[in-house]
């Protein structure tokens, strides 16, 4: 069975005399490029504008300098920290024959001094040390971010936008309710379709109409709420149309299969597939670790304690799985996982149920990952009929 490369270490042997190594410290207005050039004693640094063509020009100049020193360059490897700028630079460099990687920022070892010096030059040295160790094949020296295709990256945008819009809808509804509470108006539902038309007829407990400024504020807030609701509906309609148009497409097939599980809707299935289940992860442990559903032990000498969830993974997946775990207990009461949960919380306190729901979420995520990979449903899970 083929094991997916989890990017813990480089699988290609490093030939230092024929490999040009570069690291980039990105910022909004300028980029600092550092390198290790075979045959050149110094470690060059070059500050450039924030343009990818400038990076390629510097790499070509360093390659020519190495060849003049008698070294034949057969490999160019470049790395930068993943962050706000995204991963487009790695795709751009790979399309031009450069071996490009994105380093996970939290995996770079830094000084633990209370006030450590931090400059772009210091960061370049840290990135260079971590990247060279990774290229040598040293495991856990640093971790690399998997570079998705532009299409795979774009496929995650709808459900992330949906999440933001739902949050905006909740905030607007809460704002409306607080305004009505401030005015002493109770029993009025601001989410009704004809709510804006009924504002003029409302009266405060003093028998007065809603003041002019407050009325204008309520009308503007309701207009924004109506716009947000329309955008949410448009997103959901477009998603269903795309799934129906290409039902056998890779992610779409996974979404349709996952949505057959009683208790999982299209929104949850879409989030899980595009955020975690469609990724090439090594095994079940890697899946749970990616979601941040693993523990963080604190062991030193005789001390043995657990600090709780690591929370180092994808927060969207973690939140979705904990919510799904509670729903799973209601909709899949006779499943093996639900029975496992009840057997361990039957005589426990309320805190024990909260702790064990995280364990259930971890087990459920691994079971769903196996389900979409092999098509074998978890034991006792009820599936909807094929539409």
C-alpha cells in the first residue's frame, strides 16, 4: 500500500555541491532573499521588490556565479514561510522549474528568551537552517505545507464564505434584538420577511413611536440582513447545482457519499471534504492531528498530566467535528461509536461527557475518512437511500 508523503522530511538526497538553496522573507513592499551558493564562501543576501520575476532573476544570477566557480547546478530549492501572502508564489516558481516549498511558521525553532531579537536577517538565518536540515532528510526539522492546486484552493472558498456570512447574519440579528430590547419592545421578530414594513406601527412602552435615528438604524440593519440572507441562499443554490452537474467528480462524489450518513447535511459534508477528507494524509493519526483533535501531554520527571486539546490544526474542521459528534449521538444512537461513548459516560460527571465528546469527534473523523476512501460505512451507522 502506498503511503502518502506527509512532508516531514525530504525524500530526495541532498547533493550540496550541485544544489542552489534559497529562502525568502516575504513582506508587503519588499522581499529579502538569502541563499547558499555552491562554490561561493559568502552567504548572499538580496533585498528586492515584492515581484516574483525579481526572485527568479536573483536565483539565475546566483546559479551563474556557482557555475563560474566550477559547480554545475542541477537543482534549485527555495522555501518561504506560509502566511498572509498565500501559496501562489510556490506554484509560480514550480511552473518555472524551481523546487519551491512553504514552511509551516510554527515549526521553525526560535530562541526562547523573554525578549528575543527579531529582524528579517535573523529570520532568514532561521529559515535557512531549518530548510537545509529538512533537505538533508532530518525528520521533524521543520514541517512543510502541502501546496494545493489553484482549483483545489478555490474549491474551499464557498464554504468559508458561507461561514463568514452565517456569522454576519447572527451578528445582525443580535444587533436588531438588542436595539428592540433597549427601546423596551418585546415579542417582535426582526427576521420576518415583512418586519421592515411593520416598524412604523411599533410603539415603545411609553406609547411613543420608534425615534427617528433608531428607526433609520433598524431599517439599514434589516436591509443588510436581507442582503446577507440572499447571498447565503445564492451560495447554497450554486453549490447544489454544481454537485448535480458533476456528481461523479472527485470531491462531489465524496460529498454525496458523506451526505448519505443520517445526521450529516450538505454543508457539513462540503466542509469536511474540502478541508480535510480530500487531502492526501498518511493515516488516521495524521487526520486527527490535522484537525487538532489530539492531546498535548506534559511529562517531566514524575509529573504526568494532559493539557487538553493541541488546537494546532484546522479550527474549522475541529469545530465542525465537535458539533457533528453531538448530532451523531442523536441521529445514530445504535451505532458502535455512540454505544462506545455511552458506555464510558453512563456513570460519569458532566465534565466527563464534554471530555469524551472530543474523543468521539476524533474517532468519528477517522471513521468518516475511511468511509470516503473505502466506501465501507462505520459499524451500525444508518445511511439514507440513494436518491
